[in-house]
């Protein structure tokens, strides 16, 4: 039985900044941000969007009534969760009106958790072929104003439906993975922003990629030429290119050209949204699938990395007419409706955070065009609304 991605969509807040302008404000050359880092724009989350609303908006855009009847497992991958105890999946389950006969959990391992969720979902569908699993990968990446990591922030979510006989991509059986206890990036429970050893995280990303890629080749007997395209976890778009460069001479000149060309396509949305942590790999996959037609039956390789660290390489085969099941128009509308804000406006929004002393708060949701918003906090409980 084929199991894989039946639907996939994303959501990002309506505000963004231009990275050329951020570079000038930080007294850097714009090319450092746009070429050296590889980011053109960065999504900014208003206070009325949190990881729950971003995920709920992503899923709200793609689910129909049949999906809602079939989904009996909701897995929420995030590293910016809103509660130490209750899973973010339950809020989304409620906001979307999913059936009560479902499991709902949250998973965490930096930017890797959605990949673990996909593997768990595969097992669930193998045992329950008529059901569907909803996977949410949602984060707001915050390193802090005037930090080296500032240019690699962003906000957004990807929603994925995993099912039997998937219409977009059938996942292949073999995947290779690795864990090592390292401190390249982490966020202690008392901190709103991440701690990171940026250069070390780049090195570890590459070494994990090398390790799982080599093991994958040994296990499967496949090589570079068997892949039409490779997608990478993209904390910033230059990162995946650095990893691709370590292997692109393993094939022919034509393989190299094809992989570099598709790689550029696979960075399209990430360049405009920034780092969305857990969802970044899947935003890259969406960029590739939606921005360039690939042949049915193409094999796509995916490299997932979550600092701390876990890495995994796996693959999928594109299904016949997969493009008919994408939400390209909706995603283009989302980009077209975004508003650019100035750097001082972004700094003001960045510093506007929810109270941490237990006090209540009402938020004005009228300025946020998203259907699902955070309307405030009352008695220590976040208040969500769905305007539609
Ligand atoms: N034109 C073109 N490129 C330029 C440039 C210019 N004017 N100025 C600098 N660059 C290039 C540098 O050569 C470098 O490229 P390279 O990495 O290919 O060598 C790149 O821009 C970044 O410059 P660097 O000086 O290394 O930036 P930095 O010290 O500000 O740090 C990160 C960059 C990514 C380490 C930092 O943003 C960070 O810590 N991010 C968070 C961690 C992260 O995302 N890790 C990824 C793994 S999960």
C-alpha cells in the first residue's frame, strides 16, 4: 500500500520586511543578506498570530469535510509551543472542528519534529488505511534584534495530510537517521529567544547530512542520478546549497545542473518568508512542487535537520497529476495580500510580547486579515477566534 502526502499547504502572517532595508538598518551590505544568507524578505508575526493560529490557518485553507471525517490523528511539530503541558494540537483540533474520535499530540525536536511526525503517521496509516493524519509544523523564529541570527528569523506553518493512496507524493520505505547530543542551538524554558552557535550549527548540519546521505546510499543502492530533486531544511536558503555542494559532483554534469536548478526553485517561498523552523523543509518542498512542473514518478530526496541534534534523509515519488491537488492559487493570493512594514514598525512588533505574569489581555484582531487569530488571554487561557 502506498502511504504519503495527500495534501499540503502553508500559511504565513500578512506582514513582512525587505531584507535590503534590514541590512541597511544593521549597517551590513544588502548582498550579505540576499546572497550570503540568501533571504529577500522576512515574515513578521503580529501579536494576534501564535504557533497555534498559524497552524490552524494553514490547515483551514486545505481541509474539506471528507478530510475532517477521516482525520483521527493530529500531530503538531513545534519548538515554539505555548504550553508545557497541553498540546497545541488540541487547540487546532477544536478550531478546525475535527471529530472527537482522534488522537492529538505535540512533538518537539527543534526543526526536525515534523519529519518524526510523518514517520509516525506512516505507521498509523499502515494499521488504519481508511484514516488520515493531519501534521502541523508551525513556528515563530526569534533570535533577537541586532543579533547575527536576526536575518534568519521568520514565521509560518505548513499543514500536511498523510493518507493511503496519496495524491501528491508516496513516501518510500527507507529512511536513514542520526542523533548526537550537541549544543548548536537551543532555547531554555525561561528564554523567549534562541541561543545559538551559528557557525557550529552550520558545520553540524553538513556533517549530519553527509552521514545520513551516505548511509542512505549504502542501504538502497541509489545515487545522485536517481533523484530528480533534493529538498533541504532551510534555516536560510544558502544553508541547503552548502550541503548540496558537498555531493553534487557525485553524478554527471547534467545531474549537477538539474539539482542546482531545482534547488533554486525549492527556495522560492523560504526566501520570502524566512525561517519557520519545523516547517522549513516542507515549505521548500512546496516551493519546488508549486513553482516548477516535475515529471510524474520523479523521486525527491528530503533532508531534515533539527539542532541538538537529529538528522534524517528520506524520499518520495511524485504521483500522477500531483499538481492538480496543490493549492497554488491560494498561496499566490496569500503572498499578494501581504503588506510590507518598515524596520522601526517591525522592531515595535518584535518587542510587543504577551504578558508572562499571568495577567489578562484583550487583543484587537480587526487589523489581522487571518481567519483564525489570538484574541487575548483570560484567566491564563489563550482565547482564539475563527472569524469565518
Ligand atoms: N556579499 C555576498 N556575500 C556576503 C557578503 C557580501 N557583501 N558579506 C558576507 N557574505 C557572506 C559570507 O561570506 C558568508 O557566506 P558563507 O557562509 O558561504 O561563507 C555569509 O554571507 C554569512 O556571513 P557571515 O559573516 O558568516 O555571517 P554571520 O556571522 O552574521 O552569521 C549565521 C551567519 C547563519 C551563522 C547567523 O545568521 C546565525 O547564527 N543564524 C542562526 C543559526 C542557523 O540558522 N543555523 C543553521 C543551521 S540549523
